[in-house]
C-alpha cells in the first residue's frame, strides 16, 4: 500500500508542477481533493470486504 501512496504523491507532484505553469491551480486542488476522497472510499470498501470475507468463512 505504501508503494501506491508514493506513486500517487509523485504523480500529484508532477500534475501540480504542470498546473502551476498552465495556471490551473484551482483545478489541481479540486482534483487532489477528489482523488483523496476516492482513495479513502476505496480503503474503506476494501476493509469491509476483508472483514466480510473473514466472517463468511469462520475458522473451524
């Protein structure tokens, strides 16, 4: 999971630099907030899935 986060922030850094030179800083901030929200939603869904999977097949 750490590798994915590092790649995410490296990508966001490059998009941020590009947005600085094109003058689209507000768009960059909105994109960043949306992507952070989607990442947190994905983590929550994965956690629910793993909990559900463990409870569906209890150890005997």
